C-alpha cells in the first residue's frame, strides 16, 4: 500500500488519522514537527503528504516551499488538514501550492475519500 506522511503536532489528531487510514490498509508515518516531517519525507518517499499548517516549529508556507523544492518530493500531493475557516484554508492551499484541504473536525468518510482520490490517481481507479 502507498505510504502517507502525516505532519501533525496534536497526538490525538494523529492517532485518529492513523487509525482511520490504517483500516484502509495505508501505511501512515507520523511527524509531530515540520523539521521531523521534512526529514521523514526525504527518507520515506511518501505517495501523499497530509499537513497541518499550525506547526510549532515552522509555518506551513515555509514547509511546503521546502517540500516542493526537494528532489523526488516536488510532485507528491500535499493535502492540508486544518481547523482554519474554509475560505482561509482555500486561499492558503492556492497560495502555498498545495493540492487540496480537509477541514477539522474530520468527517472520516470524506477524509478517506479524499485520500483515496489522490492515491488512486494514475492507477486506473
């Protein structure tokens, strides 16, 4: 199954995401800081990155900039997972060069559908 990198600083949110995606057979690697996330992205080569923009050590725009310049990661879809208001989140997704956003609190069914959409692109599904 494809590997997903989750960059999320709140452990309860990470546990929920890992559990939801684990039931679908996905391998979720979790980072609780931007720096750890960048290092894990480099080493694990994920098929999808789920990113909370409100990280303690780096703002989301800076992290996305690093990810988009990284060889082998530039084309990996980045989906923002945020509690920010929808209008703000949409502007950030566009401005930062991300692929989509999912609002918190998570609607698990919609969340899984969004993840499946990005991971099944180009695989004939």
